[in-house]
C-alpha cells in the first residue's frame, strides 16, 4: 500500500475514532433498522489479500458484531465502523466482484467491483528443457514434448493426492510426477512405439496426447494413432477401455458420474461418452476442431474450440451448447468480458473446484512462437470475464511472477484441489507450476 493510501486510511481511522468518542452531550448517530443502507464508494478499487478498504455509505452501524461484509461470499474482517464509513480487510484469494454489506435484515451491494490482484508465481516443476528421456527429480528429468514440431499433446492431469501425470508423446509413455518432484514412468516403454496392454514398461503407447484422472486415482489416456482410450490403474497397469469412433485427441472425466469422455480434433469433430468399458455414445457432434475438454463440479462440459477461437459450455444432461468466452472466427489475444475477449488457437482446458476455467493458449500445429497467445488464460466463474493468469503474448522461458513469466507454446493445463495450476510447456520441454498468493 502506498504512503498516500496509508495517510488516507489513517485519516479515515481518525474520523471513525472521533465519531466513536464524540461529545457526551451530543447524540451519537445510530443505525436505523427500518431504513435502507447504501454504499456510495470504496477505495482502493483493487488490491490483493490483506488490502484495507475504506467503504463510504449511509446507515451503517457502530456495532461491528451486527455487520457482515462479503466479497464473493467470503467475509472481510471489519477493523472499525461508524454510520457513514467502515474499514475492512480483504482476505486472500477473494477474487474480483462487488462488495456486499449486510446489517440485520438490510443489505447493500456496491455498484462497482473490487478487482482482486493475485500474486501468481511460476516455477519449473520438472524437465531440463531438452527433448529426451530421463527419469529423475525436477530438472534432472527429461520429456520429449517437442521432438517433432507437430506433437500436440495437451496431456497433463493431477489426482486428488497431488500427483501430476503427463502424456509424453515423443517417449510413447505416461509419466508421473509425485509431490516431491520425482519423475517416473507410470506406463509405456520409451523405446517402443506401438500398442499393448500391460503393466509399466510392458504396456505400449504410440502417440499419447491427453490424460485425465478419476476419483479413484485411475488415469485415462487417448492415442490418435492407436484409436484407443486406455485406463491405467495407480500401479501402472494399462488396459484398453474403449476403441474410438474418431481419432481421439482429448479425454476428460465427469466426476459426478464417473463417465469418461473423449473428443476428436476434426472437422466435424465429436464428443463421445464412455459409460462402461467398450460402451461409447456420441453426445455432442458437428464441432469445428474441438480441442481440450473438462467438466465442472456439476457435470457441465467445457470445450476449447481450436477452430472457432472460443470456449463453449455444454449443459449437463441436455448438452445444449453456448459460447462462454471469445467470438467465433475472431482470432486475437484480448482480455475482457466474456465475448469481448479473443483467443488464438486455444488448446488444453481445465476447471477448478469453483468452476473457474483455465485455457492453454497456443494450440497451433507446430507450436508457433509468433502465435499471439503464449499464456494461460483465466475465465472467471459466473460472469466469464477473461484475464491472463500467467504468461503473455511473447514466447520464451522464464520463471517469474504473472505476466513476467514466459512460456513457449503452452498446450496443456491442469489444476489441483488447492488451486495450484500446472502447465505442459511444449517448446520448453518442461512442466511448469503456478501458485497463487
């Protein structure tokens, strides 16, 4: 907080204390339970966790035990209040939105939003930066995500135990990164491209492109060369779960039902539901190069539409589709409200426990470094406002804060139960980690 802002808040605090002290002979203003309350303004309009906000309004109360101030349903600590002003503290990870004040049965909502500013720290979780194969810890490990320019893996997922799984197309296998950063091979043989069920290196994959996890810790993968969906148990045993109706590029699990879904990045491309082993049904059809698929906690399906430059929602049960962000056919790198935003060949997608959406921004065929978007975008639940979560429009490699971090063709994204985000950084042959606050 700036020195000027501290002075402003100090003045506000003095105002409140003077009002509390008052002249004993004067009648101290009180809250009128029968009159409406109102919020006229608040400052500052933006900040992170711990920011002190001065709220100006009418018919507040000096009894802070009767006041509730919330932002996105989270309570703000009240430092002090009189009938016209109060000072509150914004909690961590509150998000952006209007401020609501409730006193008794009355409430008021601010006309403008408080803009929450996250500190998002990008680090390298694993990968040396060189295309190859090596198990090991952190940057001692090697992945082959860019050995061929046309590798388009979006394959990254995380289970409830915070293990990260990576579809490694150049090494024909599924890799596992544990919570200590140790990289191992879960299933597949880096020396053999083919098809075989089996345990560990006895299993063979050809070009695994996407992975997803279920509530039991099983991993599902798709392979557009083998045309199959594979189920891999936590001990690394791979079995064929379904044969695909189209080349399968993406896979997701609806944890409300346990059903597995896969999609084909074709024109037309379709989304299929696998309700039991070898039992597939088309649920959405006729899409223009659908890429990543992910589900929210109520079973709604979200698809990053690589051909249309939008993100679409398909409502659970009816599968009725609607655009939540971007504008069909309008390519660019623009943040803003819902359809005012622009995407440039979006690829991988993930949804967190609060239904916020994350989109990996560069799904060009060769991972073009001149693509306008080299970032992870964030679509806020509810209003679908779009912002940059980390990265920018410039390709490169740099661990840093937020927009100062650099990715090169981020193609996959996953988010764990704590809100930590993981990125498959294709051209850098690395797995990156983003921690908020």
